[in-house]
């Protein structure tokens, strides 16, 4: 099992900007909507698969990473 990865240590494969937004899947709570509005996270919607992206770059908007790489979700 891979350890939890701090987004501050993750860099965009396209532009190398670090600290991407984490993409959160499922029905968004009020807190999640607020966090998305503030740009803390990105909402990914309801449908996920092993190749759904995990992070969204704050700089270029590129979505990257795969849920499948993180093990169980
Ligand atoms: Zn980027």
C-alpha cells in the first residue's frame, strides 16, 4: 500500500507546479462545495474508475494521477 501523499509534495507532470488540488469524488457535502468554491479541492463527480485522476493542477488545470495507484478508495 502506498503511503498517503501530501499534495504539497506532488508536482504536475505538465508544468511541474506543486500542491495541486485534490479531486474529491461522490456526492459533495456543504463543506466540500465550500472547499471547491475556495479552490481547496476540485469536485470530480459521482463516477469513478481506476484511471480517474486524483489531482488537478492549480496552474494549468491538468488532471493527473490515478485512483488505482492509491490502492483502495
Ligand atoms: Zn500543471
